[in-house]
């Protein structure tokens, strides 16, 4: 007898994700789900973004990790609201976890909500967390073949942030090859080459955030934001 357990889990998560999306969307909150392997620089990108755009937007972060609140402390130090989810070994966040975390945030004081998912290029992609868009991060230290090896994330993401470009002289990473692999999967993928250490390329990322937030505030098409 075939028992569709995985399907049932994903269907239940999808229903809860729609509830989360409605809750946040009703307040005009732009919600972005940041996904990458461990060490790609999600927290560093958030620290820079929260600091540099703190005067423009009210921002909050839901942090996902197996253990510790180290990253939540880093983002909270910027003045942004932060709440930590410890999965105790779980490889991803899901919509129910995010919904529970929202109870610890003052949502009426939030313009942009970032979900920093558990470091993993596979499991987090399968679970909609109620976001408007997935943001993929890839550091140049990881290898330019990651989009080809882990295609689902790059297929579903709205943006790819290629991080740690300051390391390019010291690593074997072909930027053109990574771009080709990624855009072959997703021709609409926007790509930003950045260095959180030097600040190079961050202005383009910030402009994208401004545009997304403006469209969300003005009641742009939900289909234009919704995750696959």
C-alpha cells in the first residue's frame, strides 16, 4: 500500500504558508526567504542591509539554526527586531515555525521581514515559509557548479546574490560559468555580485529591495512575488 506521507506534509505546509503570506501581506510586509549553504554569508548580508537601510525601512529577521542564537544576536545588534528558531537538528524551517516566531515580533512596526533559513541547499527549498520571494546566496568559495548540482533553488529563486567577490583573486571560481548555469535554469533570475566585506555591489541589491518594497506597498500583483 502506498502511503503519501511526504505529499501530505508538503500540502499541510503549503496551506499554512498561504496563511502566513496572508497575515504578512495584509500588513504590506515584504517577506524574503534567504537560502544558502552554511557560510555563504546570509548573516553578513543581513547585517549590512539592516545597517545601511535602517533609516529607510523597519526590518525584522526570523533566524533559523540547528542550535545557538549567535546569528540572531548579530542581527539584533543592528537595532532590528530578531527572533531565533532552533530546529534541534532539523534541516529547514517550515511555515508553522515561522508563524510561531511571528508572535514574538511587532508586525505593525515591520516593512521588510527576512527569513534566514537553515544553511542547506536542498531541504529549505522544498518548504514554502509564506515568503514573497526566495533569495539564493552563493559564495565564490563554494564552486561555480552549485547551480547545476542543486538546481531547484536557483530555478525557484527570484534573486541570486553571488557573495564574497573580494575573494575572486584567491579562488577557482568562474563567474560567467555560474551565471550561465543559473540563468539556464531561470531566465528571469536577477543576479547581484557583492562583497559584504568591501561593500562592492550592495547598492544594486538595495535598489532591488527598494523596488520590491515599493511594489508591495502599492499593492502590486501577489503573483509577482509569491513563491513557487
